[in-house]
C-alpha cells in the first residue's frame, strides 16, 4: 500500500498540492462490517471474507494510511469492539468512558436482542442484522445523581485509558512516517449518547447548568489527554465526533451552539493550535450548512462526510469558503448503487473541480454499504485515479 507522509498530508490540507488524490484508509474510506463478505460473494478475492483482513482490503483499493491513536481512549474509535451477546455478534464504535460498562443482557426474543453496551446505553438489535443501526431504548445519565456516578468514568488519569507499555507505544508512533490523529471527543455527540436525543434537547432549557457541567467535564478530560499525549507524541490532526445534525439541519440552534459549544471548542482548539495542530476534523451526519461557519469560527476546519441526501454540496462549499475549509466525502453512496453511469455522472459533477481546487479528500458520504456492487466500487476507484492522472488498478 502507498504510504502517505506527514508532509504530503499537510500539503493537501494547506492547499499546496492541487490535484493530488489521497484516499485515506481509515474512517473516511471505511465499510459497513457486512460489505466485504457480500463483495466476496460477488467475485472479490477470498480474503474479503475474513474480518481481520481489512488492511489487505485497504491495500487492494490503493488506500493510503493515516494512523489514528485508537489505543488511547479519548473518542469514538477508541476501544472499538465486536462482542458476542447471547450468540449474536454486536458492534460498538467505542466510547471515551473508562472503564467501559460491562455488556449485560437485558432481554431476548426470537428476532431481537436487548443489552447494555460499553457506553452504558441500552440498545436493541435484530439478531439477523445486528450490524445495522440499533434502536436505543435506555441511557445511562437520567438525572444529576446518575451523572455523578457516570462522571467517574471520565477521569483522564484512569490507567485503562492509555496503553500499558507507554514507552513502547511512544516509540512505535514516533517511528511512523504517516500522519497521526488524536481523537478529542465531542461536546454534543457524546452527551446525546449518554442522555438521549430527545431528553438532551429539553436539558438545554430545563437544566442548562447540568449541560455545562457535562461539557466542562469533557473539556477537562480532553485537555488533560492532549497534554499527556503531546509530551511524547506529535500528531498532525485532531478529530471530533459530533453527529449533531439531521437531514434538515442542526439538532440545536446556532444560538445554542454559540452559547454552549463555541466557548469550549475555542478553549480546546486553542490548546491544539498552541501545539502546532492546525488540522481539526469534525465528523457529523446531516445537513451542515448552518454548522460549518460556526465550526470555522471555533477553530475547526475539516468536515466530513457531507451526506448528499442531507443536501450538502461540496462544490458550493468550496466556492463559499475557499481555502478556509478542508473537505472530505460528499460522493453520493446512492449513485453507486445505481450502476456505472450514475457513478460517473456523480463523480464528474464534483471530483475534478474539487481535486483541482485542493484541500479535498474524496470518499463515499459515510460508510460504504453492501448494496453497492463490488464491480461498481472498483470502477469508482479507477475513475478517481483516472481523474488524478494515476494508473488504473487491476482488480
């Protein structure tokens, strides 16, 4: 696999390498867990059947490596797990709580399984499709008393939060040539996970003091983690996970963002900037039109996945924000399900322009679903390479 260097990554982010195609292998270009095995049945190599072969799959598609510090429990990818519950394999992306909650069976019937996950949420999944989005039916933070107990799991000094052999880990990371990313949590997304989407919306009005306490706890947690990590490890990008929008716009108003989130983003981003970290990534689903200017003002400058179905338009965003905004994603996953012509129409309508302007990392607008045919996905990869003047891969 082509190895991405720190300098080349930063040059793309700083608009110094116009036209450079960089397909990042983790997070931006990732698959639903069931996608590789579905593709194996459509003619992909046999190693697509093996869940642990994701690095070979990334190499197969010519993705380039970016190293997430996922062994440090600070955000979404940290502690990613697949766990067997009652004979069903369930998947969690991870959580900044440490120690994590023990998985606990709550209920089971012929079709569904209900359990407490690593974040303390109670979720229900379909047994025959457990990797799909679950239904959340319970949350760990119900009131101030439960918050006081939950807060104990957000201590930055908890030993389990860091690799046991820190010196060996530092040596490993220090020897990398590729860019390194540290997750720095969120101020809305995780609170919504712990309180519940509906209740957190009321909480801003009913108990704003508790909202501020939760956000300040996250701020203190992440600043302490950043300070500890940065003593020994240099990282090129920081990453927030928020998921604070839906198809029509943000889940909180811009005024609420300014009041509650922006001051905390600024404090955390000032720490990052003081350490020379100028690429600050935000992952949020939904329509981001009202959020992007607020993130830019707060010091965040890289957004993904820019879902097309939610009305995001990367071409319009580039024209509006110029070199202030780094862009990832915005290739409509639905187009690839409709075949090669629809795929080409989608790609040619935006990718040549975005690559030429720079500061763009192409990807499907979220995880690659299994209803995209393997043949079409291979065509998509080679079309991107052709636009960038690269040799096609032999699939």
